[in-house]
């Protein structure tokens, strides 16, 4: 065998970074042997069903449990009064507020948790729940956030009526939560005063829900004799949850074990701590038996973890060539009845200030006003970092609005404003330092791949032809994402910094166990982390076992959300592996009787420079590390743990292009083509990345084309089952074309950035831009999502384009 | 409450018997009484297909079938597709084409595709897309699922 062939064979054996290694986690799932929350059954377990409010706003005058308690199989009924003695009827939220675990004297949103019925099985529990009699006195509800701060608006949160602030600065109205600002308002205002061109548009990111296929749930098991609490839970962040549970319950954190198990998708829905979990835990402490609580789909869509509901206003100021001089973005954020928004302590409006996007904008000001309404709390980031979709939607739509006003091409307006490749690292006027990027080449690659000029010509011909049954739209989105929180100096949740961790243990024969603080919900961590270690340590990925999600086993970490896993834990993994490699090198030098400086690394071994026959493979070193034949003073073993605090977030980016054909007569939008180029730096497993892009684009399609949680004026939910809430099937879902460029992250040990959320963040404005572009020649500057056939038909009808 | 009733059927080729209330759904009997947790629950309203099983050679949503309707039936679940230690071509193809991520839809999806390929051994992409449209997946965007079904169809055809 030639030397290169031999090297390649050794390399291939590792299945390390850059290879599309098939996923290790598939084996159990394709056999139906996953272990999801509802698969867990413990001896003596009771089932909890939640009694929920039919009203959006009402006083509770009384609760009668008698009929429920008489129901066969029912063991207990818990209300707020039962949680009071343990002081768990209210709980702190991730947004700095408090939330009722079970409604305390009043309900503030429809389907709010009022009681939990515990019974021998789920049928009996729901029978019992139907028999709990609650006496309500209905109150007027606020549904429109624009009316929340009216002087005569009903007060939603009497419990904090007199509080001057709830976590984030002064409040100006009992229904006001906070006002958050970023940037230099005076400079931005000045830019607008002197600008040649200004544009302004109002645009809504409607209330939506991540709706993973598995709903939320838990099995809580308190062991009275030892005082040890075990909670199996659908959680994207088991360690943070354990900390919250310790704070809430007073149980020592060392006596709480949170186990993530297999999770049937999260997309942000499984980050927070929900009342159902807390009641189940209290119920287990009180009854001494395990309690299972599983949401129904309707409970899931109505009460846990909605996203968005940002009512935005975008303004850009530019010169007549389209160079942007100023940006003013604001949003009225509808947080529902409790501020349970998932946010880092210092960022009540999340990372909204990424709203300058991929563009060099010298003056910018952003502001978010958050208010209470009589809707469910939650405020999670649906497949994005906190509030990033909201921000990127605004900027990517406003770029089109500005292009339209100037009569400029939508690709050209972007070219003129991109941060240039030679400007990185680039600090935006709202304070983020974009780590690396190559925006121009990415866009040009996409335009060339789709034949952009030809598409615009075809569009012009269609526009000129009154007989064309369709309107053609071309959407572009050239987004920059912000993912991978920490750094700890910037980001914490409830005081815990957002670092992450990896512990690696190597056994004598070269088998590896790696344990991490993250939690896969389908992202393929067991495979990709193993590939990182394989490349770093020269041991085959096949022999590397990755474990996460069990707080008793893995080191502390903040979990998997906001595309943190590769930027933070992937880095932790590489750093832990490098600690081991350093020690291995010392052992190799000792065995080969040379100094460390005489050694070089080659795929899976250290060899002596200039004398390649003298080498020690990693496998050999693993065994030696467990013997007495070690350098003087060295301990046995090859173990390491790293807690990684990233120096900055990572800023993946992409250029997407979408072509749609809108049926003038039915309003149906057909996606003809969707081309997605992503740049996430180093690509660890291309197959997994591509799968993440497909999934994220499909969720973007869902949001842009059909998802919205509607309410009537009394706060009644008008669509909380899968009958009404749009989840695309294989029939509607477009075909995705993917592409990539590679711009390394300069501060990440592997050069990698996060990726799984880019397609969601970048995809939504791309669809909207395409649909609106179809109407652009008719004077339409904006249409709010979702672009369902009915809504698009209304636009066609208003414009009269559907007249034959 | 109505009295419980004995129901016998064949589950993955083996005779089983359960005693259930008339209102009990098949998905709950399979998961809670018969320890077959492969089929999942995603909605309980017949929309998501996570609970799909094969009942008398038809794909059904086990959340919308009463167990008492299954007297004498032959039911196949994901657990019954592996034969003699060998994965079904669909199981293998889902793995090879990266047709799953969180895996929650996978048992229902594969069980549905199993029946689809029996009904139409040589489906077009459009046939596959509409054939699995009763099964929702939130993770994959379906593209690799379609590929997996195509590749399994080819392998099954080649194997005769
Ligand atoms: S659980 Fe049966 S279709 Fe969703
Ligand atoms: S793989 Fe997660 S729902 Fe299909």
C-alpha cells in the first residue's frame, strides 16, 4: 500500500470530523425502542390531569373537589391552597417575574392551570378533572397588546400591581413589564433627519408555537426515606432545571436528579419549567408515589412555550444610492399573563439587537416594550436564539422595502450594504462583534446557481402579461444569526453563566465515554461529538459513547437551545480531548525516549520527527496510561473535564433565495424553488447539517405560510389542535436545495459555528419576501404572515388581479 | 362506567388478550397493557400519525381505534418489522438516508411506509409524499424520508 493510501485508510477508520457518519442514535429509534417520557412507567405511579380555565380572565370564587374525589380511581385533587403550605403555589420565571403554578384566586389566560387530579390511570384522571367544579366570575380580558397600557385597561396582574419593576427596570403601567433599549437614539434620530430617503413599515411576527411532535411531560418520583427526587422530564436543559428545582423546593441540589431521556423534538418548547412539572413534583412529595404528567396536544399549543408575538415597526434611513445611514426598530412584545420569556438576565428582549443583520449600519437604535395580556405565557425561542427571528425578519423585510422605494434590485441593495469580508471582526452599532463572514461571495454563489437574471426576466415577462394566471415572486434573505450563548460575562440565566462542559474518560483498550451538559432532541449529538473526539484523539468514533441529559452523570451545562451545542459544547469537547492529548504526548515521549518537542501527531499516533518508524499509537498509549510505565510523578488514567466559556457568540450566516408562483384566483402560493446556502464554519457531519437545514427550512415554511395562534376578543383560543394549527405534511413541503461556503469561526477551537437555527431564522423572511415580491409591481410594500391561501387571495381580490 | 370486555387479537404474529373498557383506545392498550411503546402519541386527534399501526393490512391511527374493535384482528407495529434479527429494508433505509432525527415520528412513519410499499411497490416521489401525508414529522422536512422510502422500494424490488 502506498503511504498516502495507508494514511487515508487510517483516517477513514476514525470517521472523524468532515465525514457523513451515519447516526449512532438511530438503532433504537428505527426499532421503536426509544425511551421517551410517556414510555416511562414506575411502580405505583399515578397519572395527573390538569383542570384548566375556560376563561381568559376571571376570579375564582370557589373550587369544589367532592365529585371528583368520589370518582373511581381518583386519589387526590390539588389546588393552589394545597401547594401553599410548601410555598409552591407560585414560582419564579426565567423572565424575572413570578407565575402561578396553580391559579391563586384568579385566572389570567384561557387554559390556565387551576387544579391537578391524581388518579390510577389517565382515563380516571381525566374523568376526575371533568368533575372538579370551579366557580368563576368572568372579568374583561385584554387580547390586543396595543390596548394593554390604556389608562382604563383592566389590571391583569393584581399580585404585582404596586411593584415598580419586575426584573427589568421601571414600569409605567400595571400591565407594563419592561422597556428595553439599545444603541444611540440621538445619533439614529439625527441620521433620519438628514437622510435623503426614509422608509417605515409595521410588521407582525404573529404568536406561534414550536409544536414538537412529542408534547411536554414528566415523571416525578420522590423517595421519602432518602429525600431523593428523581424527575424524568422533557427538558432541553436538565442542569438548569435541576438548579431551578433546588431553588424552588429547598431540596439539596445533590439530591435532585433530572433525566432528559429521549426527547421527541424541542425547538424551544422544552426549555422552561412549566406548572405541570412543578405540580407533579409536589404531588410526588406529598403522596410518596411517582406521578406522571403528560400534556395533551391542545394543552401544549395553548399553554406551554409559545413564541414571537412581536408587533414591530421598522424604519431605515438611506442616501439615494441605497446606502443605509440609520436604523430604528421597535417592537411591542405581547408576553401574555406572566413574563416567563426565556431570556438571559441582562437581555429581557433577548438578542433582538442583532437587528442590524449583515449590514454596515452606522447609526442604530432598537427598543422593545413588553406588556401583559390575557394570553398564555411562555415566550420561547422557536428554533432560534432568543428573539433573533423577530430581529432578522424586520431587517430582511426592510431591506426589500428600501429597495422598492429606491427602485433598486433586491440583491443590489444588499450588496451595497453588506459588511465587507475585510471588515471582520466587525462591531455593529448595537454592540455585537460579528466574528467572521464572507457575505458578498455567498450571495453571488446563490444568484449564479439559480440564474437570477433569467428569473427576473421571466418575472418581468409575467408581469407584462395580463393573461398570466400566476404572479411570480423572488425572495432573497441574506441573514446573520447570533448563536452559542455565553460568554458568561454577558449571558446568565438565574445567575448561572452560560458555559458548557464535557468530561472524557478513556479506558485501557481505547474505548471512550464522553459526558456533556447538553441535551439532544434529534440533533445527532451522540454522533457529532464522537466525531470531534475521533479526530482530536485518533480513536475510532465507533468506540466513543456519548452520554448527556442525566444530571447525575454529566458535568454541569446550560443545555441545548439557541444553537449552543456545537459553539459551546463542541468547543468543550475539543478542549477536553486536547488535555488528554497533551498527557498522551508526554507518555509517548517517555516510551520513545525522546523529548515532547521531537514528536509530531499523525492521525492516530505520535511519531518521532525524521524517524517515522518510531511511533506510538493512541491505542497503545491508552493501555500504557493504565500501567506503572509512566513518566516520573504522572498519575494513571486518561481523563479530562473542561468547562468552556466562549469568548464570544458565533455568527453563522447564509444567503437564501426562493421563487414562488401565486395563483391569482385561489391565492395559493407554490414554492417553485428554494435554494439555501449556509455558512457555519467547519462542518463536522455534513449529513447531519443538511438534515438540520431541511428541518429548519420546513419549520420556516410552516411559520411563513400558515402558523398563527388566533384568539377572539374574549381571549378564547381559536385554533389549538392539529386540525387548525398548521404543520406541513410531505405534500406541501417544498424540496430544498442546499449549498454552503466555509468561513471559519476565529475564536472556536474547531472553527465551527451553530447551524440548526439558521434555516428557520433566514427562511421565514425569505418566504415573505418572495410572496410580497410577487405583488411588488402593484405597489404592495408589505403583507403580514402567515401567507395562507385565504390571506393571499384577499390581497389578490383587493388589487383586482383575480378578475378574468 | 361500562363493564370491561375481553378482546383477543394477534400482535406481531403472537396471540394476545386484554381486558378493557369499551372506551379504551388501541394506542393505550398497546402502550400501557402490552408494553409496545414503539407507536407514539402526538395528538390523539388522528392528525399526526405517530400512533400508526398496521391493522388487518391497513394503516390505521391507533389513537382513533377502540381496542374492542380489534377482536380477531392482526396487528403489526414497528416492533414486528424486524424479522429473524434482520431489519426491514425500510428501517435500514431510514438509517442510511438520515430519514429521522428525534425519532418520535419514525415508528409510525416506517409502519405507514411498510403498508404503502405493499400497496404500491414502485411509487413515484409524488405517490410517496401523498402516501405518507397522514404522518407528520417536525424534524426532517421529509426530503430524506422520501429518499429512504425510494431506496427501500428499490431494495425490496431487487430482492423480489
Ligand atoms: S396520536 Fe394518533 S394521529 Fe396523532
Ligand atoms: S424525526 Fe422528529 S418528528 Fe420526525
